[in-house]
C-alpha cells in the first residue's frame, strides 16, 4: 500500500444529477466558506451552475452523459481528486447509468471518500480531516496485475 499525503487544500469533485442539482447548490452555498478553501472540480452543467451560484472558478469537465463522469474517473485513477460529493438520483434512471456505476466503483477502488447524499456530505465537509493534512492509503494493485498476467 502506498500512502499519499493530502495537503490542507483538497481537490474536491462536485457532481449532481438533474433532480439533485438544487440540493447540491443549496448545500454548496451553505458550505461556501469551507469549499472555497479547496480546489473544486465539477462536471459540465453542474459546474456552470456552481460557478455562478458560488462566484468562484472551478475546473469544469464535460457534462456527465457526454463523458464528464469518465473524465472524473480518470482524474481519480490518476490521483488528482481527493474526494467526491456526488448527489445522484437513485429513483430516476439515467442514460449514462453504466458511467455512474463506473465512477462510483473507481472512487472505491482508489480509496477516496464519497458522499452520495446530504448527510454524508455534511459529515465529510465538517470532518476535522478537511482542515489539515491526511495520509490516505492508496492501494497497490501490482499483485493483482501480476496474477492477471499469469492467467494469459
């Protein structure tokens, strides 16, 4: 296992499905003073709304259905994103459901905190770990890769 140090300034991904965008905007507005202390990333439509609502610059990715979820997954796999706030809508089927599942999976694979609802987002943003350095375990998948190569 590799340990990576997350500095005081975290890289936070913010994502919301259409029926949850207002929830994320309300939450982000309430937590603006905390969020602006970090580097913010967001998928297209949500990011534009957040930039206007918060009055801050964000790193904007493509809209989720147009590849933004996959871009975000790649940033997680590369170790760029430290945590993700993803207000997804479990009651509404999404045309990009496989991308959503892959994004949540890759966040778990690379051991980053994920908040998928208001309560978990509140717990993460209010954690004392948000204000200081944190030593995150970044999994080492070399044994898995070696095993897979041996099966060829």
